[in-house]
C-alpha cells in the first residue's frame, strides 16, 4: 500500500504534465475513497526531490527574458493561457511537496484533505488550460516559461509557516486579483470555453487561499503567535518585492485574508 507521502513523491518525480496530473488525480481519488471508507491511508514519510521533474519543454527562462506579448492579440492570448498552464502545473507540485515535506509536523487529517483536494483541483486546472491551448492549435511547452516559479518552495523548504504565508496567501491570492481581468479579456474575444475554464479556476482558487489562511492561523494558535505580525515578518523574509495592488478585497476576505494582512505590504507602503 502506498502512503500519502509516497503518492506525493510519485507525482513530484513524474515529468510529463498530463501524466503528472493524471497521477495526481488518481492518488487524490484513492485518498478520498479511503477516507470515505473510514480507513484513511497512512501519511508515511518520504523524501521529496529538491525540484520536481519537468518535461523538456517549455524552455525555462529568467523572468526578465520571457517575451512580452500583447494580451489582446491572438498570439498574446495563447501566451497568457500558456502562462496560466505553467502556474497551474507548478501549483500541483507545490501542494504535493507541502504534503510530503512537512510530515514531521503533526496535523489532523483535515490538513491532508485540504491539500490533496487543492492538488487535485490544480491538476484539473492544468488540463483545462491545455485543452484551451489545443483548441487554439498550440500546446503546453510551445512557448518559453518563467523559471522562477519554484523559488518560493526552495526558500521555504524548512519553514512550513513561511510556505503557507508565501504560496497560498501571497502567490495564489494574487490569482484572485488578476483572474477577473483575464475573464473579461476572453469574454471580449468571444472565447466561451476559455471563459468557462477560467471561471472554474477562479471559483476554486478561493478555497486554496482559504486553506493556507486556515492552517497558517492554526499553527499561529498552536504557538501562541499573532498571525498578522507573523505573516508580515514571513512575507518580508521570503517574498521578493512588495505586494501589488489593486487587490480583490472581496474574494480575499472570503478566503480569510483581511486587508490588514496584505495592505501594509503593498507596493509603496511596504517597509524596507
């Protein structure tokens, strides 16, 4: 019987995006089937790789070297969908890495339920974006991509609270800010299947941010730490740069992120 940690490493060491996400979804289904049967799989212990396996394409470039394209053009829209697919594939690995890397920290099973569900949904999101790209006669890997996506994981490899602060509560929260604009852009282009995919992603990403907020606050309570002050300290330590408004205050609040968490870290306001 595979443990949950074994499943996580299996995903992390699979290079092809479609194969990686198929394994992710199958392992998530196995986890929840066992939970429904009241016979949860063991969490186990494993050694996740420092970096997840990646396909030969896309070519990964320094963020400054990724070509800029106008999002209103056909090629610009393909580039935008390709960038979202790349983000979603990294998110799959980030969630499984979180599961495997911090098994020394005791948690109720609900912690694993949340992150397995998030990994499963990110896998679905990647495949939705790949389907949209293929409808446009492109594919994931056809364009270069951002090489810095795994930096947050490397920086927080030994700091679970830092990981929760930076990945779901900063990076994924940024998705809540920018996705409505993307939906509007594709609506104007009458690209209904892309709009439907992005609306699915937008709805489900709220939950991922909420999982981060919930378990971050859980750990702060366990250690009797002020969550807001700890969040500010960790973001300043691990996140490179200030947070960029405008913020989607409504969806951030729905995910358990109050304004006094992120506004003091905003561009032009953040303390150096």
